[in-house]
C-alpha cells in the first residue's frame, strides 16, 4: 500500500478548511470506482476522515480507524448533531446513540446514553467487553463509568440557548440537511479489503424523551459484511428503521448491484412506501474493492472520501 505523506494530508486538510469544502464538491452521477485503502463518511466530515486515515496509516487497523474518525465530531461542540454539543431532547437532555461493527461481524451499540462524550468508544467496549450487542440508558451509563469514561455535561451554552428559544413554540419539525452534518457514519476498508464501520449521533433535535433512531441499530444505521461490503445511513432514522436500510444496501450489493445502485434502490424503497415530503435520508456504501457510492432522497447530501490521494467532499445524486 502506498501511504500518503503527512504533508500531502495536511495540504488536503487545509484546502478543505472551513467554508472551502463546497468549492471542492464533485458530482457523483455515475458509479464510483475506488481503490484500497479507503475511508468514506457522511456529510463534510473531512477532519473525521483525516483522523481515520492517520490512524489507519499508523496502526493498520480499520476498526481503530473508523472509531478515531467518529470521535472527531463527537468531541466537537460546533457539531450540534453528534456527541458533545448535540441538541437535546424536548426535556433538555442530550441523549446519544452509536454503534460499531468489525470485519468478523462483531458489533456493539449504545442507545439513550447521557453524559458521555464518546458513545462510539462505549459501543466498542460493549462489543469487546460484554456478551451483549447493545446497552441502553442508565445501564449503558453505568457500564461506561465502570469502563473509566468520564461523566460530563454535554449540553453546551449554544445548544441550551437554542433549546430555550425552541421552547417558546415547542414545534417539532425535523430539518433537512442540518448544517450539512446530522449523523456521522464512517466506513472503511484497509489494503486487504477488510471492512469496519461506525455510526454516532445525538439524534433528532427535540425528540421525545427515550426516542432512539436508526444510528445504533445494526442493520438500520450501519451494516458491515466482510464478504460483500458496508453501508451507513444518515437522516430521518424512522424511515431507515422501517426499511432496515443499511442491511438492505449490503444485501443488494450481494445480489450484484454496485454500491451506488444499492444505495439508490434502498432510497427508492423508502420513497415508494413512506411519506418523505419534508424528510431526508442518505446512504453511503462501499464494496470490498473500495468501489463506493451514495444516494439520498433530497439534494444537499454530501460525503467525504479519503484515499491515498487525500480527502475530497462529494455531492451525492438524489431522487428529488
Ligand atoms: N439518523 C439519526 C436519527 O434519526 O437519530
């Protein structure tokens, strides 16, 4: 594997700095051919991809890489749809969902987790340190604290003030393409074509207390099958859960569809059966040779691709 130099990487990061990424968007109207190794993630998570790539370069472990990538927006208070700084539920509590899956089909998840900045790392601990796949709520928090994670307040002043403003009307209306962020899903393949994926979110802003979306649900928000490929979802979780979206994408690839065609068909299943008038869903997927694709219901969905040439943000094709 030809590894990128650190300089090449930093140059790419600088080129895609704040506000600049839109200029770098490329359309994906055709099936994408890829190369190994490769990292792709939902939205303009350039820094997440870069962290994942650096981890892959240094450690050679694709599971470590996707976890490292997911931790970037989790720690970023400016990202109000993931981790620390996430928008709260309608009672003012930040509740987090995440899952992770490796090449051997091992997986771990947490739902309705409060007070822990890095739910993706707790999900990995669930996978590696327990006989279970998913821990939720108070049990997930107790487990995280036992594992040495620090308890902290995740509601930033910005998200708190927005919540107080929201309470004036308390109108519940999910927004499409919030700040080009929403859930981060990150999937990758190492130089052997071995796969892993991670998905993490604070879920829908002002959701009902206890609401859990697609992101921590293996098969809905994320699925990895090392024989075939991987897929991850972003957007309105209820639409994805009803169609078991990421599992569907991978199964469609198993039947011979390209990642792009599989993402498109999974979106079309939603569009044909559910009301999507005000709602967005986007999928990204890759197969074992690094070929990748994406598709969304509405325009505006972008995704970040990193390979040995650096990182670029691409514009997904959409139904509308
Ligand atoms: N896709 C994130 C959520 O619906 O919670």
